[in-house]
C-alpha cells in the first residue's frame, strides 16, 4: 500500500515522503480499515515538526482522523463488521490502509459524505467534551469560541448553539466572518479590526462569557481571562497560535473563574465509554440536522503535504480533507 511518512522533523512539505509499505494486518482487538478520506488537523503540523505531545519514532505515518471501510477484524471485535463504513482516530492513518484499536473506531453517521465523516471525530469530540464534560454548559449561557472559523472552532460553535447557548465567535480576519456565522455564531468578532474584550462585554451586557473554549492559546487566552464572566470557565484545548501561556492563579482567584484543560485523546485512552457516549450524542445531532462538518476543500492523496502546510499557515476556514480512495 501507499503511505505518507515523516522521515525527519520540519515543515510538512519538506519532511513528508510518499512510500510503499507492506499492507498491515489486524491483531486481537484491532480493526483493519480501507481508508476513504483523511481530515487534516493541526496535530498533523505539530507531528511533522516534532512538537506534538506524542512523538512516534521516525519514520512514521501521520494523519489522525479517517473515514473508511472495515476490511478485516481481529479477535474480540464485535461492534463493527466487515464492510461497515466507519470513522476513527489514531496517529498513522494517512495511508491507503490503517489498523486501529477497536475503541478507536465507530460507525460513520449515514447522513455524512466520506469527506464530512472524515472530519467528524476529533473536532466534534473536542467541542463536546469541552462544553459538556469540562465546562458543564447550561442552556442560556454565553459561550465564547476563539478561532471560530477553524475546525474545532466551527464544531464547537455548532454544538454550543445546538445546546441552547448564545455563541460569540472570534475570528482573525473579515474573510472568516461568514464561516463563523454560518456555523451558528450569534455574534462574530473580527479581532483584526475590533477590540475583543469590548465586543464581548457589549454582547453580554457587561457580564462576560460564561464559557470560553480556546484552541489558540497565547494572546487569545489572555484576552479570554479579561472577558470571562463571574464563575466562568475557560477550557484550554490547544495552542494553535504557537504560544503556550501560563495561567495566572491570582487573577483566577480575584475574578472567580476556572481554567480547565482538555486533552481529548486521554479520554479515548482512559474513558472510551465516554467517547462512545459522545459519539452517539453527536451522531444524533447530525441526524437531526443540527450539526454538519463544514468541508472547505478536498485534495488528492498526492497533495497531502501541501494541505497540511495550508493549515499551518492559518488562513483556512472549515476543514481540509485528503481523498485517499477514488
């Protein structure tokens, strides 16, 4: 089969090489998947650079999210069958075939295309856990989403709106305003031309946001601490801006807010039961029409490094997806 390899650390277009390797075989508790499509995620950028929290030994296959068909099952797997269309998440899926653990594979929502389904797991699971497991979102609260036009951002906006929250989305340019609004944001703030703190205070009558979901970090997190409400919750889900900030305990004490971390992959390893619950809940939202992954572009398998580089540059909206199978 063909697979993309990261052979040294650096920028994606410099370090990824298309190679031919032996077809994998599933062991006990594993699922072999023929890959239809792979969504591009920011961890793919960090994996190529050697900056992700997990560092597979070189060379390795990147890609962490797929849609495909079950080709074979290892012993003990009974929740999917050969021929099923599935979604899954594991480092190493940017290839024509991939082996995943049984707990890393779930039925694909029937209403979604292959490309949409490939972009369904990580962003929506992250948004769901941030809002419901970590922040304990209640209907009627205000949710502030940084990078609201990106993958995690649009998913979180959709999920927050579906939960009955009032959503304020922050974007980095005028070109991204429509994407955040289409995802369901009631108020969109363009940080390139607006004061985010002032805009959030105006949108909330001075109260601030009850929940902040921040995949950006750095300055975006600092801004969030200035416009979070009394008893508000800031959920840190990543550092796409490139800066890992320090949380100021004294400031959290004085303003009476909480800072919560979310590493979704840890739930996948330690509480797969909660991941299955979230998958069912989000699938129900797909079936009701409340959420749908916004795929902005689909590229050929051979163009995967360029797609990852586009995401790294920060100018994309919605999701980029690599089509693997014709």
